[in-house]
């Protein structure tokens, strides 16, 4: 991996803070009043930079948990501004966030922009000051940041392999049958034990065997 793109205080004991770009009201106003043929790439560039950062995070084993936050008055307002210019941008960012193997904890101190709802739905835990359907837990505004980083720190202290496999399992169980869930969980547990012991995972051994011509997909030993 190349040089770290994180600010010095953004990665602390396995917890990485990622901030959505702040939507400045004056730049939003200029975008709304600009002629239709004029490109306004300010927020688009910021979101593209954020997606590049997420690509780096995806492969960074030093990151165990992510805290997603927005310092602006409305969570995700900059995403809405960028989507006005590039409608596909919102979908791409949501998919990039969903692909992260690390648990993502969103901290929402107030109202959200409509474009941010899909973003919150792919976060694993959402802590907010309001008891809305999209919030996992709610706290008073004075306690929100403390509770968010307390939870993130507790998660980051766990075995990172188990964290990632747990997230993967939760994502899978929503779309597969119960019998397949049991098989999937058993396979994941076997893979965790192999990786923790420093051995190749059963999946890696199966792939190696297949490439060596010793086995075929779906065939017995």
C-alpha cells in the first residue's frame, strides 16, 4: 500500500474516523443558480476523493472499525449536492461503503439529507440523536460522540477476523435460506480457525487444489 491518506488523529487504536465533505451553503447556492450547461464539480470531486479513500481503507488491515460522520448542519448534504451534478455518484458511494469488510458506525447528530438515507442503510450501526427508523441507537446530543467512540472502541478491541466475518454473515443472512445460513456459518467458523492458526483457509486450499488439477468444482475428494 502507498502512503497513508489519513490525518494523524483519524486512525486511533484501530478506529478510523471518516468525515463526509461539508456542504457549504454558498457553494450549494451557486450550483443551484448556475446555468444547466455549466459543470459544478466541487462536491463531485470531494466525493470522488472520498471513494478513493474508501478503496484504500478496504485493504488496510490496520483499520478494524470505521466511524462515519458529517461536520455539517445536515448529514449527507454534500452528497445531495454532488448527486445533483452526477446522479450515479450516490449509488457508487453507497456501493463502495457497503463493500468495506470493516464494521461501519455512523454518527448522526441531527437531521439527514434525503440522499444520505441509502448511505445509512448500508452502515452496520447508526447512532443518532433522534429516534428514527434508520437509527440503531439514540442518545442525547451531549452524549452522542462519547457513546459512538465508546462503541467503536469496544468493537475495535475484538478479533478483526471475527469482526469481518460477522459482518459478512449478517449481510448474507438477509438473502439466503435458513439451511444455507447454517452451512455458511459453519464454513466461516472453519475459515476463522484456520486463519487464526496461521494456516491457509479451507477455501484457499480448495482453490489451490483446483488450480493444480487435483479437484473439480462440485466433485468429491
